[in-house]
């Protein structure tokens, strides 16, 4: 009989992005273990400080409703090693109450590195999420390469193929939703039948508002539509571009310019670009 892809029989990290798909994955993993995870399986949520507040509330709601502990992590700076050009990177454990909500971990990383991430150098998700999770896991008894469960769906085949069953960054990545054939339609149906949900728009199981609110990997039309609804969200991104005298996406208008453009509804349809996937997940 084929093994349930949600059943974990080795030390592992469940990487919970805070979106509906990864929460669906977490629920099915819990179901595969009769509601109680093995002692050597850790659920993590890596907060960049730029997630929507509804995402933070949703992470806590999943923990409360499903009685599962979730470790909240944030990047916490770096120290240069003595007589070396290398650095010791730090993370800290937070919770729903103490989690950053104004981009502090993200801004600190950019100060440490000295420049902005961009579509070709996405060091933000690498340090803020992947490596922070990796460091925490190693500090708590897991040995690399350990299994990392990621909520990428069956209808995200290109993304899944890049990660599924591949060892990278000391983590053996596995996408159980892809293996199980679970799609965004199934995710949407699941949440329609739950007693709580992510309080962000549900577009057949996914939302444009997930992960970092105005991530530069989101298509320009998506960013503009979000800015039109919440112009204030552009301010942090514009401030970072001003501080570093650069742009997150040099092929796009600056965030300050997009805030102006978004005031003209007609401009929302000038761009036909797609979002670029990153580790964050839905």
C-alpha cells in the first residue's frame, strides 16, 4: 500500500508559511498522526515583520484550534567571526504577542547586508526564513540534512519540481500536497468547511495578500491592486528604497511611484506580468 505522503517517520520540520495551503498541509499531517505529532517533528513559522496582521492571527488560530505548538522565529542579526570574513547569524523565538509587525527583521537584514534583495538575489527569504529555520532545527536536535515539509500544491508543478525530494540548504525538501495531488480547489473547499479561516481574500484557495504584503516578487499588477486598497503599505518599502538608494525591482517603478500610479485605476491594468515564486509558499 502506498505510504500516506503526510505521514512523517523521521526527524522533520514543517515549514508553515501562514497561508491557507501550508495550513491545509499542517492539518493533513496532524490527521496522519491522529492529531499528535512525533516528538522529533517541529512546526515553524518564520516572521519577516512584513506579513499581514491577519496572517499572524491565522497562525495563532491554527495553533489554538488544532492544539499544535508552532515555533515563531525571527532573524535577529549577525556578528562577524573573529579573524574571518564569515558571520554568525542569529534568530530569536517570538510569539503572536511579541512578533514584529513593522518589518524590523527584514530591515535589519538589509542593514546587515548593506543592500536590497532583488529578483536575482533573493537573500531575504534565504536568511529570514530558510536559514533561520535551519539554525533553529540544528539547535534543537535535528541533524542535517533533515526533512522539511513545504506546502506546495499539485497545481504548482513547476515550483514543486524545483524543490520536491531535493537536498538544499541542509534540508531534504518534500512537498506532500504535490505528492498527494491536492490542488488549490481542494484547499478552498477545505476552508469553506472550517470554523475559522485566514481573514484575507480567498481566490480559489489562495490570496495575493499572503506572505510579505508587497513582496517585489509579486506581479506589478498585484502590487498595484494591493496599494490601491492599502496605500499605506507602500510607505515601508519606499522608505527602504530611499535608505539604500536603490530599488527592490529595477524593472518596475519604485514603490513611491507605484503609490502614485495606484491612485489611477486605469494604470492597474498596464502590466501583464506574473508573480515569481519563492520559498515563502502560499
